[in-house]
């Protein structure tokens, strides 16, 4: 049976980048999408243009408690087959120059909102004895590098959350897939937070040299279909980094300090 065709998939961060490419690929495979982000007009235009029947469920994930409350109305009316926690915000600022409030903001969106939405869907998934939670973490959740201390902290954390929830949910037949992309050509560096919380609004050569959002979306869908626990997606050093970190941690520390 197809993991995608005919399935109800709740996708966050659907207005841009990896989420937008995922929305297009999943709709083409026959999924019924619930599209979440803050950009309502973009989501509505997307829902109209994609093949099939889709709905828009706007949320601001910088307030996970409110997002959890708002999600109760959704889960009361929809049986979610797959939740894809894709929305996220990156960072480009040094520890010495980053306000504490920026660390908190990154944690709200990249860590707590994943927990909030996962907790919103788990009661119905455990009751139905089926379901799949997918979270787009990052290679930055495996390897720390400069200017991403808050983002990396949140992504390391979310990988831990996914590992624990996977273990607890195995007996309920709810699957957990963690995706760790390397560099993907999206708006991520434009939207990245700087030390005072403003957006970077700049290209990042690492990101422009990355894989396309469509390639990333295809790899994510394959990971869902193959029911993988964790997949590293990307090319070059960003894809190799987690393996290098595991076997040659001191080498990776030296490279990170030089880059
Ligand atoms: N691109 C990369 O190189 C890369 C690498 C590793 C991991 N990732 C991860 O991949 C995921 C997608 O990122 P992307 O590269 O596609 O970046 P992007 O183009 O900047 O898209 C980010 C998405 O997240 C949504 N979002 C941001 N803040 C939100 C909030 N407060 N509430 C609700 N939605 C919010 C945005 O929607 P609105 O602005 O409309 O709300 C947008 O749809 C993120 O989790 C990111 O950390 C990306």
C-alpha cells in the first residue's frame, strides 16, 4: 500500500524552500495536504494550484503553546497519517554577539514547536495504531560549526527528542523519521537570525552550492516510503560531516575552527 497516495499529510513550512518542494511532490503523488506556515496568501495560492484537495492551516510556530492549542481543532476533525515538521529558522551569529532572546526564539521554532505538534497528533495516532512523524532536523544537529550555536543546539535537541519518541512509540506502531539535510538552495540564509534577532537577508555561498529543494524533497519522500529512522541528505562535505565526526572527531573540530 502506498505510504503517500490517498494519505492525509500535515506539512509545516510549506510556503518556501524544502516545504514548498515537498508540497508539490507529495500532491503529485496523490496526498491530501494540510499546509502550515505564517504566509497565508502563499499557502492558499499553493492549495489552489496543486493537484488534488488540500487545506490551509496557518500557525505561528514561534509560540508552541498557542500552536498546540490551535491544533486541537484540526486533530479533532482530521485523521493525520503523516506529520512533517519542516518549518524552521537558522542562525548566523557568534555566541559573543547573540542576544539570549535569539537562542530562545530558535528553540521555540526549531525545537519546542516540533514537540507541540507531535504531541498534538500522537493521541489520535496511538489510538488508530498507525501514523508517521517526520522531522527535518539538520546536519547542524550532528556537527557544530561557527555562527550556528543556537540553531545547532535546537537541532541536536530535536534529534534526541525524535530518538526517544521513536523508542516509546514503537509499541503503538507510530513511525519516526529524522531527516538531516546538508546545504539546500532555499531562503534559509536570508531568513536566518542574526545576533539581535533581525534577518540576515543575504546569500550564503554554502547554501547556493547545495542541492536543490526538489532533490531534498525526493530524498525525504523516499525515506518516508522506506520507513527509515534517520537519513542524511545532501552532497559534499555537508553530507560527509556526520560520518567524519563519528570516526575522526578531532579532525572535524579542527576543520570547524578554521572555516
Ligand atoms: N536549506 C538548508 O540548507 C537546510 C539544511 C538543513 C536543514 N534545513 C531545515 O529545513 C527546514 C526548511 O527550511 P528551508 O531551507 O526550506 O528554509 P526557508 O526557505 O526559509 O523556509 C522556512 C519555512 O519555515 C516556515 N517558518 C519559519 N518560521 C515560522 C514560524 N514562526 N511559524 C510557522 N512557520 C514558520 C516559513 O514559513 P513562513 O515564513 O510563511 O511562516 C517557511 O515555509 C528547516 O527546518 C531548516 O532548519 C534546511
